[in-house]
C-alpha cells in the first residue's frame, strides 16, 4: 500500500524541515554555526514541532528495538560522532538524499525519503567508524536506521545547545516514529536562563526566539514506558506516583515545579546511603534509596528504571542490583570531566547492549566497547 500523497502545504513544510536537517548534517561547522538559519526559520520550526510533540501523551508508550541516550548539554559534534558510530535515525539512502540535495552533488541514485514508510531493517549491525572516517555512508550501508529515546538536558553548558535541539526536533518532524524526546530539568526557564542557553540564543539571535524554545520545552513528555516493563525519565522515581494513569492529570504546557511528581521525574537522584526518601541537596525534589525503588517498581508493575541527570564516569552506572541504570551521553563533560558517553540499546527480547564511547578529542573519532546485560526479574518482596 502506497503512502498517502502530501498536500501542497505538507510538501512545503517537509521541504523546509528537510533543508534544516541537510544543513546541520552536511554544512554545519563551528565557524559557520550562526550563518545557516535565520530567526524566523527557527521560530517556525519550534512552533510546528511544538504542535507535534504536544499531541503525544505526557508518558510515552514505546516499543523495542530502541536506543536510549542521556544528557547531551549542547555537545552537538559529539552527538554527530556517536550517531556515526552507533547508527543514525536515518537510512543510508535517506542520508545520501540529504547530502545530494544539500551539497548539490550526486552520490548514488536515490529518491526523496518517505517518513511514513519505515525501513525494513531497523536494528542492523553497528558501524565501528567515526565521523571523520571515509566512507561513513558506506559503513552504515546495512544498518537501516536506529530509533532513539532522549532523556532530556539537551541544552546548557555546551556551546551548541541550539544545534542539538534543532536537529532533534527537525528529525522528529520528518520521522516522528524514530525519535522521541523527554524533558530534563534544564528544559526550564528557571534553569537554562542561568546555565547558558538563554545567553546562547540571545547572543546569536534574540530574546524572542528564546521564548519560542521555552514554549516548545513546556510541552515535552516527562517519561516513557518501554514494552510495559521499563520506565524512563530524566531524573528519578516519585513517592507520589501511585499509577501511570495518574500522569494524565497533568496538563501541558507546564513549567517544572520544585516539588511533586513532575519535579521528581526531572530532578530526583538515587542515593545508596538512604533506604527510602530524603531531601535533596539540589534544592528540588528528593533522593531515593533501594527500598523506595523496589516499592516503586512493584507498585507500577515494572522491572527497570532508566534515567540520566548525573555525570557517570563510564557513561552508565547501575544501582540496586541493576534495577536502575543511569546513562549519560555527553563525553568529556564541560571539557573538565574525563567521562565516557553511554548509549543503551534495547532489543526486542529486552536485552540491553550498553555501548560506551570515548572520543579522541582532536579528530572526534569515537571508539566504543559494548557490554550486555539482562533486566532484573520483577520485585516480589
């Protein structure tokens, strides 16, 4: 069955989004980052992405296979490098098409990608190459595409927060079933106006465009459930969340509060020194221990929590006998931490491959090592 024909208006929007994706993939450089887009283009992208993301539930229900990534914090070139190694949410054919249209050079015969028709091989073998290796596209040949869930904190601290958000929401618009974005605590005016994003947007454009980004962030989902088994969020669990249907009571757009369920989902941290819950030194939400985690999993009939929010040296870290995994995807965070980046790849049998990336800073090549783990059994006690 062929895909439905696009209206003239839909074709115009799709062409607009395709141009943004192509420029960021093939024309972006550190020295030309301010020359690719005008403020009006980015404002329109935010408005249209907001409509799409707002239509999604506050708690996403997702299927496998899917890859989960943690904090990015404006490290755009690292995102590109990790995608080159682990796999893009685009097929090789689609990437060739974007390259041809953007650079006006023909790589191979190809047609315009159709977002409504998924590739037949969404979970192929992993490329071992880095972004600066030639031939990147040839190495991705048998990959198909990867589906991604991002756990928030796209902005602040890094230099290219705008590029991170722009590329992710543009791909989300073009291929909505391949990429999902949750909200982190930095997707909030009260945080990102102090830690770099407001300054970045107003330096490169103006305060009005910052408001468009803020309005976009205010409709992001707060959590996701993978195969009715794994719960993903940016921060952590909530003592006040009794069941998943409770989340539907929270209406968006919404600012992140200091306390309550939404604050916990974006701010809470695990702490091995406490049993249940205790006040957090962050000044928002709380910390939780292993007993609280087990009570939460049993109450919601889940087996695993995946979250981000904290720098971990190896890119991932287990808590409470692997009932919780922290994943962090900004390597060499802020240029001051010698940490790796992690990506969790969950297959259809719910086995998790943990891919750890250490970048070579000069040429941004990524070298990954892979570890496999099984999710724990349901909590019975």
